[in-house]
């Protein structure tokens, strides 16, 4: 679990880089890209300093009400988004929101915030996905075929990009395999990047590309729910199959109590 979360954090850092350069992809200018990186550095410094010295004092005054602290924190995030979109800064609100979230994670009340905000987060994610979904026409056979290919490519690339790297860095076959299975889906950040790229101001991708990526996200989102629930079962099956094909002794998927016996159950089943 820790390895999976760390990989997601690493992906978020790369997402920040993509948000920075995306606005310049139509006409890449090195000085403009460097200027964007400089603005992001300034925004990060402001966010961290504000989160370290100002927000704690404000939250201390409002500590009698968790709801009030939550409203203040969300208002600060919206302020950062508005500040980033000012003409003399020129960054995207999505990038500022990501930076604000990283700064909020440093708060001592972050766990309580996550507990209270998850319903609002799920609500807006649902609206975001619904807004994209209503723009999509019914899939054709050509679209379905392309989506199947994209899903297979994503699943294969995950094993190359996650499993091999984690295993090569000494993470172990079991940890690398479970992390790969847990991260089989396409990230929501990909949809955010596509929703920005399809805007007339950028015009990076077309409607067909957005349609394929959205359908691929939906398919992998459903599959990932099953993959995460039965990750130990899937890993045990893949390890045994790999051992039979190659003749190499498979790495056993440890049971929940760490005894080394694979009882064919997932964590969710044990719980």
C-alpha cells in the first residue's frame, strides 16, 4: 500500500510538469516554458509559506469547529486557483489546485479534512465525469476495437513501466506485482489533461481522441475495482503461471498474516 501511494505521489509530480508545459505545446518556446516553471516555483513557495505560517494561526482560531476549518481551507484553495489564473501569472487552475492539495497535506488536520471532504470530492468528480460522458456519442464498433487495444496496451505498459522498475530497484517481485495490479487504471489526471487539450485555445487533441481515452478510462476504472479487490489472487495466479511457463520458481504471495502461504483470498475477503 505504501509503495502504491508513493508511486501515485511521483505521478502527481510529473502531472505538475505536464500542466506546466501543456499550455506551450502548440508553439513551444523555451523561454516561455522556463517562465512557467519559475511561476510554478513562486506559487509553490507562496503556498508552502502560507500553509506553514498563516493558515495554522487561522485554523487555531477556528479550531472549535471542524466545518469552519474545512471551509477556510477550501476557500484558500479556491483563492490559489484564482491567483494562478491572473494574466501576469498565466497558469491553469488545475495546476494551482494540485499544488494547493499538496500544501494542505502538510496540515496537522489533513486526515480530518480528507474524511470530511471525500463526499464533496466524489460529488465533483461525478459531475466532471458526467459532463464528459454526456458529450460522448454512442460507441461504434471501430471505437470499441480501438478502446480494447488501448486498454491492452495500458495493462502491458503498466507491467513494463511499474513492475520492471520497482523490481530492478530492489522492491521485490511481490511488491512490484501488487503495485502494478493496483495501478492498472488510467488516472483521472489524464482526463483533466485531455479536457484542457481539447479547448480551442490549445487544440492539442480532437474529439475522437477524447472519446477513446474516456471510454478506455471507464473500462479500466471498472476493471481496476476488481483488480484491487482480488489483487493477491491475481498476483498468485500470474506468479504460478509465470513459474510454469519459464520453469522459475514463482514468488509466493504472502498471506495476510505474513506466513508465506497463499490461501487464494484477497485482503477484502479476509477483512
